[in-house]
C-alpha cells in the first residue's frame, strides 16, 4: 500500500567559497564504502550543469549472477537474498525505504534529491537476455551495485551554488549537518593531503589482445557481417596494470585531464569505479520526457588548431561514421519504443559534432515520452545495455562480443546513474571507465565495426580513446 504520510523534503542552500568544485567536498567522503560522486568535471558542455554526491545509504542492492543481496544498514535482520528481477527489486526497496513521491515541488529545478544511485554492469544484461558463457570473469565487482540514499548534496554550476537535499527517515538518519558541510567547503586544509598513499602504477600496461589478435577479430566480425548476422559489432580490448595508493587521486587526475560531463567515482566494498564518460545513456525528467545521446564516430583532439579543425571536418564528412551512428539511432528508437508513448519517439539532432578534452565525437539525440504507468527502471531494462556499445541487432552482436573478447566487460559499457524518488533518472554509458580492485586496474577501449571498417584504423581509434587515460595515470604527481 502506498505510504500517504510522507516525510517532507528539505532543500537547504550551502554557504561556500566561490568556484569550489564538488570534487573537493567529496574528497572528505571518498574513502567511505558506498560514497558516490556524479561529476561534470568542470566541463563547459551543455550536459554539465549539475554535480551530485551521496554517501551513507540506508539500503544497498548487490547483484551477482542470478542473486541480489538486499541489505538494510540500520535493520540488518531484514536483509534477504532474492532471484527476482533486479530492476523490480530496486523499485520495491526504493518505495519501501522512501515512499512513492511523484509530486515533490521545489523552488529550484534540481535533479536527484534522494533515491537510488549506483551502477549497472554490462553483464547485468544476462538477466534480461539469453547469452553464452564463454569469456573469463576474473573480477570481484558485482554485476550491479545500487544504494538507496535519503540525502544528497547538489551543485548547480550555472549559479555556482551548493544545496543539501534531505528526506528524513525515522531511524538511522545519517545526513551530515549543515555546519559540518560548511566547514568542509570552507576548510583551507586539503582533504586528500597526508590522508592516503599517493596513487602510482606498479607495472606496465598490458592488453588482453595484441595488435594482430585485434585485427584478426575484426576479420571474424567482417565474416559475420557478410553472412548477415549483424550490421555492426562493437569490439573492445582491455588494458590492465598493477597499482597502489589512493584511487580517488587517480580519479582527480583523470577528471582534470578529460573534463567529461558524465564522470563518476564509486567506492563499494572491494572495488572502485572511475568513469570519465562523455556519453549520456538515458535520462527521464519528472514529466516523463526521455532523452538518449548515442556517440558513434571519433577523432582525436590536437593542440594545433589547424589540425584540430581538420579532424572535425573529416569526422563531419565521414559517411562511414554517419552510417555507424545511424544504425545505433535506429536501434535506440526501437528500444525506446518499448516503453514510450506511441509515435512519441523522435530524433531532433542527427550527426552533431561535440568536442571534448581528448576527442571529437559524432553525437545524435533520440527523445520520447514515457508511457503512462511505466517506470524509468522499466525504460532502463528495455534498452539495457546501450546499443552504442553493443552493435545491431543487439542480442546477436552481444553473442559475438562474448565469443571474441577474452574477458567479460563488467562495468565497461554498463551504466552509472540514479533513479530519483520523484521518478526522474539520468545515466551514462560507461565508456572511458576503469575498474580498480585487488591491486589491479582495468581499462577498456573499442569501437563499432561495420563492413567498411579498416582494421588498422579501428585499432588506432581504440588507442586514441585511451590517450588521455593511460598516460595521465603514469604521472607520479597530481
């Protein structure tokens, strides 16, 4: 039964020094399990308006294979294990913990104020589709890790203002005090200085396939394409290295070098996720307006302005990249149509150039209107994982990926995001994303392969995509 006696959401502006980054405040929480930062990384991108941080969840959901562990941090006797649909479990625990609140009114137009936040690994897709089990799975990180949070700190970068959003609960409310947050924001002491061991790599990077193997796998994909199995298949290689020290310091290096609007840092028991993604997967506002912004087509940035502009023109005129992008747009139109109102799915922007610190991308925009009585989580399940990082048709492409990539993707090509208590959602595609656990760091890069893809160019593109990741982490100092 719906809870009619709902607590009152409060939104409190925080006094802070001008131009203070959310990443500075989050540094006070970065060593805590289940602390999450969704960070626009000081990007000037149109999607970089808000930064959000949470910590101290009141419940957590962790999925490994067919089972999800639901834990209530203040009532551990209520913990249980379930084989139910993970998306339905999130909605159930969210409603149980915070109530159904689809009519919250506020003076500020803020995103997530309380609700569910975390990640959905690529391999969570096995819960929704039938896939082979071929690739190795050496990771500790679960397929899904989501917390339920009754408070969040949000920064509106347009007006340079922090807010504390708080939805009170009866027991175990861990919201930080206003005075404590003010002290953190105004402190002259660097919160990461002398707190932890500096981040360093302790081995050279290694790929899970060499150049010749990568090229050979593209040849196998071309065989599948000629046979009519697929129109496009995304192929990725995984890089790994040993490391020691503070993972948040690694995140700060990467965010400052890349300034990606869908960056994120997540710490869970035994694993850390670092994402510097430029790509939105799915967003839903509280009125049910849906947006997806698939990326297909990449060229490197150059410090030489003439070369940089030339790279933009080459990307803009590339018929191969446009064809690749259009395939994914059509796939997303189909995926969104599963849960959106009939005839509401549209493509208001096709083949636009968006420039980031490391690369130029070809980006399209697909929109729709969520159907009545359909939740944002149902939309997410219906489109998961994102078509821009699988291929088309999606399921056959995922089967081929499982055959050709030696190791599972885990967080790579999954999604990080939130589902707000008032029904809103936003999420990224986990490209340019790293997994750190057990002293090992994993980083992936790849691209969509079509019939006119050239093996050597595709291999070089995968290297271009990590050129602002691997070299940055080799630096010894912040």
